[in-house]
C-alpha cells in the first residue's frame, strides 16, 4: 500500500520515532506516526496524550480488549510462581490446562502443539502435514499470508516485497483465492466457485504428491476477502478425494472474530490441522497448532521449541479463553458485525470510492477504488484522516481497509467509529 504522510505527530512521538529510526530494522511496516503509551478496553493513548478508538485490535490480537483485568491478574499471579518451565523437556500443569481449555472451544480435535506466534503455528502445521502424509508438495493461495519464516513464507503470496530475493522456496503451488469482486469468471456465485475449484484440482493433478492445502477461511492481510461457501465445501471434498490434508490458517480469523471460534465453522467445514495465534494469548505471544490424535502422530524429537508452553503466556491464554466464553464475545462479534456491515453498505451507496464491502462478524473489509481500479493513495489518505480524528485502522490488500476491533465493542462505539470513518472517506471522495 502506498504510504501517505499524515499530519506531524506530537513532540514526544517525534522524539521516539527518531530514536526508533536509529536502532530498529527498516523492514518493519509502520502505517502512520502513532506511538503507543497505554490502552484500556477499546481505547489507546499515544505518548502525547491523544486518545484513539481502536478498530485494529493491535492487528486482531486484543479480542478481549486492551489490558483486560482478568488477563492482567492471571499474568501477575503466575509471575510470582514462575516464568518459564522448558515445556518441551519437562512437564507442567499450566500448559496442559491451556491445551484442555483450548480444545474445549475447538471441539472435535485431540492434540495441541504450543508455540509463540502465528508463523510458528503455521510452520508446525506445515511440518506435521509433511510428516503424516510423507508427501512434499503444498497448495496455497494468491493472495495469502501465512508468515515470514522460510516454510510459512513459501506459502505466503500477498505482496512481492515479502518474497523478493528470499528464494528458493519449499515446494508450494499458488492458485487464485476466490475473490468475487475481482473474479475473471462469469456466472452465479456457485458457478464462479466451481471455476476456482478447478484451479485447485488441476494443481493437485499436476503434482501427485500433495501433502496439504493451506487456506485462510477469510483472506486476511491479502484484503479481508470472504470466499463463497460452495468453494470452502468444495475444497473439503477435493481434499477427501485426493487424500490431501486441509490446513486452516485461523491465526487472524479464529478466536470468535467471525462469531464462531473458528471461521471454518461459518462454512460448515472442519479442517484437518488448524493454526491459531494472535487473540488466543490476550496480548501475550502464544501460538497453537491443533489436530486430531490420528494426524498428530509424529515421534518425540520431530518438532519442539524452547518457549512453547511458556507459563506467563499460558496463564494469559487460559484467562483470555475464559473471558471470551464468560462475556459471550462470539455472539457480540456476530451482532455488532452485522450492524456494522449494514451501515457500511449504506455508506457504499453514498461514496463512489467504496468499491466493495465484505466480512463476517468483526472481520470486515472495505475496498477503496477509482472506478474499479485499486486506489492505494486514497486508501492511505483515509487511514491518516481517520487517525487524525481519533480512529485507528489498518490496511489490507492493495487498497482495502480492515475493520477488526476488539470483540468487546458495543453499539455506541461501533457507530462512533463508523461516523469518523464516514467523515474521513467523505473528505477523500
């Protein structure tokens, strides 16, 4: 996405940004000059004292809201007892309890591998699929994002900069993600879904040794794109037919963001292996790869890590999952998301630069266009104008804006944020 220079930030922010430029890797993608100081619930403050309504959930992480009291208390309690246990080499009750709690939400699965991030949970899924099937090839989608380490990067195909000069990659084929707003195919939604499935089946036939398909049930970083239900069901059918493992990347879409614990549930489809992270840790680095007892059959030493099962992260994760259930945040995501989608469709009728509105629950994307051409400049301008007015958003895809607030958001906060967004879009239309 094209960078747009926002209004100059406050003096404390400027000083920290200058220090950051001297020591931080230039590979980090900063969308605008916001410098975090503290956060609570739905609100974030920068170091100059400006308050923002958060429609980004710190990249879909803070599902239970910022600095949730139950999560913070769980971290403080565990910090007095111990920080790290070396779970790959020793036993501990807390990581076991986290896995049990997680499987209570992810029904129908039997085993969990713990890690520290989304990309690690994808790496574990990738290795597990190759181990269990004893096959090498993987099919993924374009655009897709599964991480930036070499295995997960082999599956990622979202932006050229993410892959440039990093090859050769692991054996992976990329086929088009079902993107109906920009579909090259004619016909009904089901007709187009079948054409996209033909691409998948042709890739399966091209390489007989396909171990897995990696699929985002809602395409995240690539544009917050929602696939047709017929496509997801057809993907499951093809995997069954060819003996291929269906791996769902639920790192961003999981943990009730779409109203269901796993976004795949919205399509009535169960994956063989699931990668999760982001919101399951309540702000702490925590990843999980989930599968059945039958599939997670690798031997001791096949895969392990140092910090997976970290005690602080697991304490936060248990409290997070308990809060998600206690506060019925999946139901809230579905209800508020429906209201927001309705309002955004109404905004689309009054703003020519909104080309498409799509989403499930609180995973919503709006695509900014000029005619039907992606307008990256205007999309970036909208982000900046919204931030200046006190609303934090993030981009997705070439010119889309993602709306992924904490799941605790209420109707009044949703309406206020959309009022700001409406005003920002109006100033750019």
